């Protein structure tokens, strides 16, 4: 028993060291957001002065949080809906050009993100969706779909075909088998895809910077970036750090709540591979 524990000591040391490395910036940022800094709303002592600055900035923190929540929720819904059907089709049906189409879908990952934003800006303008949270959500979902479709395909392929065939024999149609049998089986993959889509939409800065021109419609990352600039070009580091903390909290909570499903979603693909 002792030898087994000693054998795992290097693992615990490395894991603990990595945890400290990853947690230190967040802990330091949290401390700095409430600590005294010259040129900020919290110049002396410890308090929430920087958070009050963030709360009252321009349209208000709650407005920016609402914008980010709407964009993230719509992005997750679109990504899950399309990737679920796409992954199911690629995993369960045979049709001409299936593998070529799947490779073409994955090839979108090789296109630099920023190079597509200007053409998408023009397209959204013609569709009257430029400077729109719906248009922004469509763009963010589009960039998530290649990875999401890949994840859902390997999740469906990890489910034995016999389960689906049994449901079909019992009288379920294709849609019924998908809803009643396959969806519970691929739930970890769905949660993984949804979590990735949420993190990408919640934290994205460059797409809102290009596609959103109305400050009332800005998501929180864009608002935090504009908040940095004070008069005479000075940077309000305290309010910026408070904004980073507010941005990080939902991501941390979601990851901690869903980590078990998140790991199972990746493991299903690894075992299949």
C-alpha cells in the first residue's frame, strides 16, 4: 500500500504544480480587483470600488451580462441542434461523398478565424443582421460547428448499433430512437459540445469588435475592453480586473458542475479512436 502511494507521488506533485500555475493568475487577478491601486476607484484599502465602476459603466454591467448571456445561449442552442443532427447523419447513414463532406467540414478549422470576419460582415449587412446579437450568434455558432460535428459523430459511433436497432424493432421510428435511446447515450458528448460553445461565445472578443457597433449591444468582453481607456489614455486596471473576474466566474462554475460529463465526453471519443 505504501509503495503504491509512493509510486503515485510524482503524479500528485506534477498535478499540484500545474494546479498552482493555472490558479495563480486568477487568484492574483481577484486580489488585485479588490486591492488598492492608484488611478482606480479603489485607491486605498480593500473594497468593491472597482466593481461599482464596472456596474455603472455606460449601459451598465447588467445590460452587458444580458447581451453575453443571450449570445452564448443562442450559440449553444444552434451548435447543439445542428451538430446533433449532423453527427447522427455522419455516424449512422451511408451516402455518396460522406467522408469527403466530413473532411470538408473539418477543413473549416484550418481557415484563420479573423480572415472570415470581413466577408461575414458584408454578408450579415446584406441580410440586415449586422450589428445584431442574432447575427453575432450565427457567426460564433458557425465556427463551433466543425469541432462540434466531429465530437457528435464519434459520440454516436461509440453507441452500439444494436441499441438503435432494438428500438426500431420495438416500433420506434428514426426520430423516436434518436430521442429516446441515442440522446441519453450521447449526453456526455452533448455537454462537452455545449460547454465548448458557451466558453467560445462568452469569451469571444474579436467577432463582437468587428460585427457590433452599438455600445448598447456589446457583450461583456467588448465592454471590458472599452472600459480600460480613461481620460488622457490612462488605463483603469482595477475595473478591468473586476471585469475579468466577472467573466471568469460563470465559466468556472459551469466547468466545475459539468466536469464529470465533460471528461466522459472526451473519453468516449478517445476510446472509439
